[in-house]
C-alpha cells in the first residue's frame, strides 16, 4: 500500500547478523568458484542467501565496484540489475547537477538516485514495485543517503498528480519493456510514457533529465519532447551505453549534443549543435597516411561533417564515416590507423599485401555482411592488421589495410 510519502521501513531480516556479516567481510575477496563450493557445502539457509548475494556482488564488481565496500547491500532480481546504470555512467550524470531538491520518478535499484542524490539536500524517490522499493530503501540507508524519502508503490504519474512539488531536478529512467517483457524501441512505448507526462514534468521540474536506450532515434525524440537543451551520448570503451536528454526551464538555446566517451580511465567530450553540423565545411580525399574512426558517441550523435571540420580532417566519402590526413592528429577522439595499402576487394589482391590472410575486418558504407565478406576473401579473424572494406570517392569499393596507431605522451607508437 501507499505510505503517504513516508519512507518504507527496512526489513530487518535483510540485515546480516554479526556472525554472517563478519563472514561476508572475510570472504569478500573470495573467487566465484570458491563461493560456489561454499554454497554446495552450506546447509544453513541464511548463509546460503548471503553467499548468493556475495556471488552476485562479485559478478557485478565491474559494473558497481563501490558496492563491494558494503556487504549489507541487497541486490534485487536480475532484470532490475540489468536495467540499472553502471557506477561509471551514474557518476557521469551526477556530475552534471547539484542543488536543493531532487526527485527520481523511476528509482528502480537506485544507482542513479544514489549518485545524483548525494549532490542534493532533499531527495524524493518513487518506486511502484513494493519488493524493489523495500530493497532500495534498505540500500539507501546502508549507503548513507539519509536525505532520501521513498514513495513506495507510487508510479511517476501518481506522484505528479497527487504529491508533486517543484524540484531543482526531476530524473527518469523509463522501463524499456512492455507488459509482456519484450523490449520497446520508441519513446511513446516506454513506461512511464514521457510524451504523455511531459507537460507535468515541465510544470514541476526546473530541470528534467531522462535516460534512454542508445538505440533510440535521437531526432525523433527531439521532435516529440520540446524543448530539449542537451543530449549526452555516453559510451564506454567504444560501446554506446546511454542517451541522456536534459531540459532546463527558461533556457532558450539550440540543442547541444555532447559526445562523451570513456576510454582507459578518462572521459573525453565533444560538443556541437545541429547548425554546426549542417554548416560544417569539409573536403573529400583518397585515403592518405592516417585513417580516423570516430568513437561510438560521435557516430551516434551524427557528427559526420563536424568531426572533419573540428579535427581538420578530410572525409573518404559523404556516407563513409572514416576520415584521413597526411599529418598525424593526436587529439582525435576515436581510433587512429596508419594506412599501409589500398587494394581491390579480391582475395588474390589482398594476399599480395597480407600473406598471412589474417586481420580485423570491418565494413563502412559497404554492402553485405562482414561474415560473408570474410568468408569470400578467406580472411582469418585477429592479428595486428585492421581491414576496412569501404566506399571511396566515385563510389569505388576498396579494402584499406591498416595498423593501429597508439598515442603515448603526444608521440606515435
């Protein structure tokens, strides 16, 4: 039942007894295999429950490394873990805002709520699932987010209608599954439906931030929900993880795209507007000494012309999103290759320049499937060479044989 805005009480049975807690601390660094063996030999059901929890914490250690410091944490069922932000991306979003009052209308497991909430003096959380709300309430207490009030069994729509107050920031991470559990790919099919509650969000949120799947059509979303002032395209190790949209009340400006990429412990960011992309001037060229492949965030953001203009590069073809230069551009945000040879898409021609017939093959503006082309050419996967099957000027289909360039302290390796 609803609790009139009062925090859900922790289930005391979830808090380990002193003996169990001491055991969990002792075996916090045990391997998963050792924990599996312990589980097989353990007859005490209480210990079994906590061994399962410790295994789950260790399994997700890369996603939420900080949780290993908190053996009393309870991880919810697998789907809730899957849909939750990683610590890395949650910290990224948290760095964007601070203030007095923050509301997360789709709290779930609460990773975003915790990291963002640390920057606010008052925190309101809504979670419609009673069991998940109880677990999250317990975890917030363990993590020390004492300023949080949790509305258990409240949907976002209910809070907006019955309990809403003006907030410095309202955050949503809508569910991307329908009632049958199938994945959805359109903003109007998310739950809650942002297009339906958008007017109320604008009424109560000085700033609104919401997260979506990286598969979402950004420009379609911008047409449905107005105004949006920032779109953060967040990728980690060249995998696009999240799209984050931000509205700020009273701000009149063109939407800014922020391509944020995390690589080897560091964030790099590039910001541009649709007008900057449209007006960017660029040149086309045959492949020169260096080939540049933008990171996943820049590609998802659609910064195709802007990338060339910003980094002083030439493009291979209007629809081939690879770039080239004769001199090395070390600050490029993406992968850089040295082009060794340009050859026809023929096994015989390739073998002349790549006797071992082994390389990392990818396709850029090229018909068919990578697997089929690899089979046709007789290429084994792997090795030190990178092969780009791509379309060049005059629509020529060619294969670029490259090696990857590593940059260390501003010099090429």
